[in-house]
């Protein structure tokens, strides 16, 4: 069985959990005997392509005069070529990034009808233009390669999935790792919502990473429940190593938040809970590891609360730095407002760190040995943190049994389930 798969990123070039999940899934599918042609906007050459055949859309040449591409372009006029929509960022963060040119985008003056497109593969000012161009290259790839099924990850690739389906007639699966309601709450970007809706309507099957997300897809996007299937994520078992021991240069306990510092992840609730703990116990340090549009607001709030001597901001961490942070932590907190799944608590447990997670997360569906609180209940969050820090027996129980649970969450199991969905659609 061969699959044409569309993603926006692939390790080591990632901005969050999407690339990590794609990497794990492709490994799991390979163990089930599935061959994958994995397409990204831009390949850097150092991707781990042992499990997939990697294709860079930047290398695909298009002859826009061909009738196939002219017809397809008429169908994607809803993608504004020079739109300045940048998901995951607030207006303030967007202005800061554009002014400082922190994200390299493709040249906005480049004609949409050029023969070969230059993709940045990032989330810059020409993102929507890249999404449109990526869809055009998808239609070309679909006519030149043999495959049985199309699999598209997240809204950035849904137009590509639709294009490939239109060109080949093969069935389309879209994989919902997050929705616009997760990223923006009720203040959604209508353009992004419409792209998500079109992808869901065009798909023959929809995979969601949790029942929490499945409910959103059914209720907010008005999709037939029979079309939507939940397949929970797993955790990279390669990371299942003995806890690394790093020398601590302070005696205080360490409580960690690791993730994007955005509305979706609930960093403000973490800060407020930290303040309550510090009022009762000065022997605690809090770490916020990550970057995002709410970072400066959080730094300001910490200063206002006069708890800066107990608070540390590390910026974005990846690779060994993440493992080191887990190793130094006594408890990990994920207070997400809306979390489709959330792999980081699983990684923390694999590092023998007890976790506190919000009830508004998909990972809460697969973890029994974790403390679960409503994201908005900072009193309950503070009580949970205090309890784990001060009662070793409680911490030990969550570490022991949580680790056992996580050890059973393997990507090969996920791959087996997804392959089963493929077979249902083909036979």
C-alpha cells in the first residue's frame, strides 16, 4: 500500500507537536508495511527520511499553461494570494515579526504562475500564497506518482489534499491535529475556518487526535459523525531512556510549563497558580519554556506580581534541551485552554516527572495517572502542584504508574489503526 502524504514540517525542522506527530506516525505506518511519499513545502536535506520518501514542493516544476492547473486554480480562488493572514499569532506579534523579518517568507512579488515556486515552509507574511502554490504542486505530484490513498495533515495542507484528490480520483483522509477554535477560541479567523471546512467536506474520512477534537469537528464544522474517527497520538519511544541526571545549582523545587506561550496553552493560568504557591512556599522555582505572542505579557505579569526572583523564561527549547528541562523538573504542568491532544505530558512522564494537565485536553483521555484540573481553576491547579511537591508518596505513585501507561502508547499501534482505516476505504 502506498500513501501520498502532505505535511507542513518534518523533524528536525519543527515549530510544535505537528511535525513530531507526523514523524511518529510515518514510523508506525512503515512497521505496518505502508510506503509513504511525504511532501513538504521545503526540504532542508537533513530530515530523517529512513521511513519515508521525502519530496520538496520547491523542486516541483509546474507548467501553468496546462489545462489541469488552469482548471484547478479556478477552484482555489478563496485563497488570497497576497493575504497577510498568519495563524497562531496575535496582531502585535505579527507586526513585530514582519517589521523585524524574523520569519523568511517567499517573495510576495513572485508571480503565482511561475514554473517553480520557492517555499519557505514557515509561517510568514506570504503563508496563504504558499498554501495556494503548495496545492498546485500537489495536483502535479498526484498525476506523476503511483499511490493508493491521500493523507493530509492540518489545515495548511488540506487544499493540497483536495487538489490531489481532484487530479487522481483517489480517496482523501485529512488528519485534524488542531482546529481554529483551539488556536483562537471564539475569535476565529474566518478564512482559516473556511479552508478547514472545505477540507473536511472534501475528505472521505477524517482522523481526529482525540474525542475532544472529534466533538469540535462534528459540532462546529457540521460534519457527519460517521465520517470522523478518533486515533489518539502516541509518544516517541526512542525518547524512552533512563532519566538524565543534571547537576542542579539550586535547592528549590522546579515546576515547569513547556509549550507555545499562546492563548491556547493557558500560560496566564500557570503564572497565577505560581503566584499562589509562592505566597505559601518560597522554596519553589517556576520555569516557562517556550515562545509566542503572550510571552511579553507573561513577563510583565510576573513583574507586577513581584515573583520574578522565583520565575524563569527560557525561550523556545528543542532536542536535548527539552530532555534536560524535564530532568531538572519536579512537576510538569499543561494548563491548556483547548488542547486537541498534547504530547509533552507523555514526554514528561517518560522522564519520570509527574504531570498536571487540563481537563480540556485530548491526552486526558488516555492518561489515568495524572492530576486533571479545569484550566481556569487556578486554586485547584495550585493545590495539585503543592501536593505533588510536598508529598513524595503521591509523586512516586503518579511517576510509577504514569510511566507504565506511557510505555504502552506506541506509534506502531497508531500506525496499525490508521492502516486499518486505509484498508476500509480501499477494499
